[in-house]
C-alpha cells in the first residue's frame, strides 16, 4: 500500500514595521516681524531708466503690435483720376471767367463728397452712352450751323438787292435789327447780326448806296442823267472855286440819296444842299443818322 505524505504549508514571512512615534508639540513661540532696511528714494535718472526698461518689456510690445489703427477709406487710383480731372476742368473755367461762382459745378462733380459717393458717381459713367450723346450733339450743332449759314447768305443777297435798308441800334452802337421798310421785314437773329459778313455788307451799303439802273433807256432818262451830270459838274466847279479862294484845296462831292433825300456829300460825310451848295448836315454811316447843323 502506498503511503500518503502530508506536506505542511507555511505562510510567507511579512516584515514587521516599527511602531510610529507621535511627538507632542508645545505652545508656539512668538516671533517678532521682520523689518526691511530703509532705502533712500531713487534719483530721477534711476526713475527714467526704470520707465525705459518697463516700456521695453516684451509684454507691452506685443500689446502695441496687437492694437492696429483702423484704416481710412481711400478712393482707388482709377476713380481718383476722374475726380481730379473734373476739378481740373472747373479750375480752367474759373481762370477764364473769374466772375462766375462755380461752386455748383464742384457740388455736381462731388469733388468734396465721401469716398462712397465719389465711387458711386464715377461708376455711373458709361462711356458708350456718353459717346452716343456727344455724337448726337455734334450732329445737331452741325445742322444748326448749316441752317444759319443758309440764312446769312439769304440776308446778304437781300441787303445787296434792297435799296432802302434801316439799321436799329442801341445806345452803344450795337446792331439790334435790320429793317426792310418796303416789305415790312425785320431780321433780329443775333447769330446773323453778329456775322462779320453781314456787318461788312451793311457798311458797304451805307458808304456806297446803289444807283438806279433802268433797262429801258429813253430820251427822258437820258436827259435827266445829263442834267444830273451837269448839276454835279457845276457844283464841283463852284466848290473848287470856293476852296481855291480859301485854302487852295479842291473839294470833291457826289450826288447821293440818304433816307429818300438827295444831298451832295464829300469824303468826310458832310452833306450840302443840291442847289445852294451850303453845308447843312453831317452823315453818320455807322448809325445811318443825319445830324443837321
């Protein structure tokens, strides 16, 4: 028979800890407060140095960098060019007409308005629309110029063919209207009246009035012309004789009709009686006025 062996299990050995010793505390001892040694106040130079050191601290630098100033709105270079050119044109007009108040033009061009208003104003510029408007304006002016040129030529022809013409002027001698009594017609268009061609035609008309030209010449008209020539010859001879006795200068006169009246006139626009040969008036060809003496 087999024998059973009995084994005894022994527990592991645990190290024993020494017992804790509790120390009893006694009453706290009173300790006197520590006093820091007194130091003299810093001088002004030391204060300045400390302030400089504090201002150079990295913390303050980072704070200064983090605080950015707000950006002010500015007009773009593309739009600014339009505003500046508008102001340039206004100044050029002011140089030519310093008496005019052109503030309304600066307001219309928004020269002194905000950036937003100036931007909106320039954006409203449509080059194609403005070009079409300018093209139409040029065509209108060209048509008006053609019409006025036609009217000027018509007026020149009428002045040359009409014998009786009157000029209406103001106190300063400016032409206000051209009157044609026979047809009761008056021309008061300022463009026609200011034309140098019309003014020269009127001056030539007053200096050299047209003479009557009859196509059918008969004995009566021939005799009348001969009488007129004899009369002029006699007057010239008498005037020449008179001037020779006074200052030995010849006086040339011609027979003319002014305002439906016949006179003898010399080169100084003096008017003489046709029969007595006496000086009775002077003639102003510019104003078409007779001043009787």
